[in-house]
C-alpha cells in the first residue's frame, strides 16, 4: 500500500494492490483521505500523518491479521510504474 501525498499539489491518494483493494471499500479509503486533509487544512500536518498511518494499520490488521510469523511476500527488486 502506498499513501501518496503531494502537499504542493494538494493531492492525497491511497494506492493498494488487488488483494487489499478487493477487501476495503472506497468509503474506507476516502474517510482516511478526508481526515488527513482536514488535519492538514487545520495546520496539523504531523497529526494528519499519524492519524492516517494508524487508520491504514487498523484496516490492514482487520483484513490481513498477522499470524506472528515474519514474511517477505514481495521481492526486493525495484518495480517502476
């Protein structure tokens, strides 16, 4: 998952792979973007990032709970988009 923010362009986007995207509704993603944007507008950029990262972590833990085993599911090679 990528939490992409361009403060200069006033753009926020959450990019997830198919597995995550298939389990999380657009409304869940939008709620995180809206909360982050509200914090940034209020001048609380750090709090916005902290809240967004916590919310994304909660979503991942809900839909993809850890079994406690360390995993490296993606290769370590660079993928250019």
